[in-house]
């Protein structure tokens, strides 16, 4: 089974191509523009492995949280490719992947990342189960309240930057980058999600964890 | 030659299949009135989110309505050069996805070039050169169209576009969104000469437009009328529409006469306005100038115009590649220069 997955949650974009659970291409670049960079990354990955798009059995993309534009471009690109090749597409929720990768077999993992200045995405996971289970819906928390909402978790992961929320000690909070996920993690997770029965029709692949409107960037003039 | 067109400049998510540049096999538009109506205008972030949700369904509907599969396509065309950036990004990305998956060539098209072409899609007897009055919510231009891809902007709006003024005045009057059709409908019942309003730049040299002063005049009129506004809505709408139409007709007639052009085309959302169509037809015909309007269903944003004009570039072997980027605005008719600059930027 050939699987192609992308992670465009940050400026460091990853594209992973695997064949029967073996990674055959793992490409990473710092995207100046997601719109021009991401399709070229996928094209390069396929070309370097001499694989045609129609040979790919499963396409997947990280659905967030992360860079708004990156996630939007990544999911739109993968759903369009999945649609045009009539192949399944799977969305990869980033916090779940990060929890499972950086804190495996742990009953309570808190994962956080900055949504915008002063506001944090926050979720709790149980990675001792297979597939890992989300214990609480990912929610938005005021940065100043993060220390208060941290439960009796075994591990706490801050994703994206090293400026942890106020009051969260480095002793209890590990800093990771989504682009540091282990090689093979994206494609293995995609297969796992597909086999767990998640919806995989290209039309339903969309970004997740939007900022609620109107607490989002203001309107721009045409 | 079958071209899939994709258009996501603003709040309409559109896909179309056009054969040989003129034969519209399907033309699907997924509007977002339900999303933006409560705000009285388009919210760019919400528009982009909806585009992402529905884009492949819209493409699928266009293919199904045309009775073709992606394998039958010869090229994928997309507006990449004008509109709300976040929305344009979704269309460009989807087009690239289909192009990459099918190995069919990609063509980036300027949104306004698409609109200009909508007159040719509507009336294939349109000849070159002609003057195009492109009048919509995001742009207001008088363009000398020498041939496909060869455009010279003769006049432009210095501030608000006419369509934008229609939307804002409709909002002031509490008429809902989008405002153009509401004003048009209400104006039919009103007295267009009851309220004297300015005709900005009408008697000034040149062919540029300005509608922000007119919008301000309406706001001042509403303040002055106070509670009487509700009883005078139809007259206000009619007076405002008459002022806009006077300016559009006056400038268009002037440019055609000055340049000795015998054919005018009218495109864009405001081209659907009843009074504009009637007045321009009458004024131009009396001067022996032929006028062709875009079909009403091709006046607003649509993907048939993108696929239609792209046919000519595809026939000439002018394609884009995966480096194609999205732009909120770009000079009209400067494809080569744009792509050259883009290539240089990527190389650096």
C-alpha cells in the first residue's frame, strides 16, 4: 500500500511517501509560500520515487491545529488529489499524532500550542490505548489560565515554540515541534486511522480547530 | 478541447467545463449568501473556510453536469490573479491538486480577464478591438481589448467600484446582501430625479471613475431625511442608481467616441443592472455603436469565463506549472511578466 502524507502545520512542511509501511521518501522544506511550495514538494516526492499519483492508495494531510494557511492549503490540495485520483483521504489531527509520538503508552498527556497571542489550544489524550484516545475535546484556553487547567497529567507537551505559557514550568512541560515527528509517523498514522474506520471520502477532509469567529484576523479589503 | 475552470475570487465557489472556448457544458456556482448575509458583506476568512469545505463537491458537480470525467479534461484553469487572497488560495490549490493528480496542464488566469471574456462567451460575434466596461464589486474599469491577452486600461475607479457602492448603499438602507439586485428592484418603483445627487467626474477630462463621494452624499441624505427614509427608500434607490448609471454611461459613450471604437462590451455584476443595460443600449445604438452584454448568469463570478479564456492560452501552448502562486491583485494582461518575476523570486 503506497501512502502519501503531508504536514503543513508549520512553515517547515513535511511530505512522506511510504510503501508497505516502509518510508521511501521523506522530504522537508521551509515553505516561502504554501501555495507554490507544497504542490512542488509532493511532485518532487512522487518523481523521486518514480511513482504516479494514480499508484498512491491513500492520501493524508494534517488537519490542525497549526498555521491557518498551511493547514488550509494542505487539506485542500490533498482532498483535490484524492478526488481526482478516486482514492481515500484521511485527516491527521496533529495533537493526537504528537501525543502518541512523543508520549507513547501514557494514560494522560496534555498537548498545547499557541492559537494566537494570549490564547492556547489545549487537549488531553490517552496514548496507552490503540489507537490513542482523545480524553477531552481540544479547546481554546486563555494563556494565563493554562497552569490552572493542567490536570494530573503524566506528561505535558507544548508544541511549536519555546515560549511556554505563563506559570508552566519547564520541569513539567516538554517543548516539541510538529515537524520533528519521527520518520514514518505520518503515513503509519494515516493507515491506522483508515483502518479504524474514520470517514475517508475526499469531500469531508477539512481543516479542524478554527478560531471561532469573530475572534480571528479581521477582514481584508479586496 | 475540454477545460475545467475554477473560480474562487470572493464568496462564490465555481467550477465549469467549457469545450473549445465557447461551448459551456456545465457552470456550477456554490454561493455563500447564508454565510455572509448576517454581516452585510463578505468576511474573507469565512469565505475561504467555505471554499475549502465545498471545492471538490463543486468540481464534481461541474464534471457530472458536463457528463465528463477528469481523465477527459485537456487542461485545468484557475483564477490566480485577483480577489480575496485567502479565497483565491483555495481555488489555486484545488486546481493544482487536480492538475498534479491527472498530469493535465495548469493555466493561471486573471479574474478580470475572465470577466472581459464573459462577453465573448455570451456573444461570439464580438470583434476586436473593442472597449469593455468591467463593472463589479471589486473593480470598475474601461479596457481597450485589442485581442485575447492584449489589454489597455483606459479608465479605472479611483476609489470604490460601482458594485461596492451599490452594496454599501443597500446596507445603509437595510436592504440586505448582495445589494445590487435589491437596489435595482427597489429603484424600479421610485422617482430617480427626486433627490439631486452628484455625478462624480462625469464632466471632467479622462475616463476614470469615483463613487465614494456619491456614497457619502447618500449617507448625508439619509441623516437629513431621518425618519422619512423608510417612506422614501424607493426614491433614494432610484436616485442613487440613476447617478451611477449616468456616470457609467457618460464615460463609456465618451471613450467610444474619442477612440472611434464601434463596439462596447459590458461585463461584471453591475452589468446585470436593468437601468444600465437599457440606457447603454439606447445611448450607444443611437450613435451607431454596437453593445454586447454578458449574459446575466455570466455577469457575476463564474468559472465558465475562466475556462473559456484559458482555451486560447492552452491552444497557444501557454501553460503554468506547480510554481503558480495566488495574488490578490495583479496587472491585467501581464502574464509573461508576472511569471517571469515569480520564477526569479523562486530561483533566488
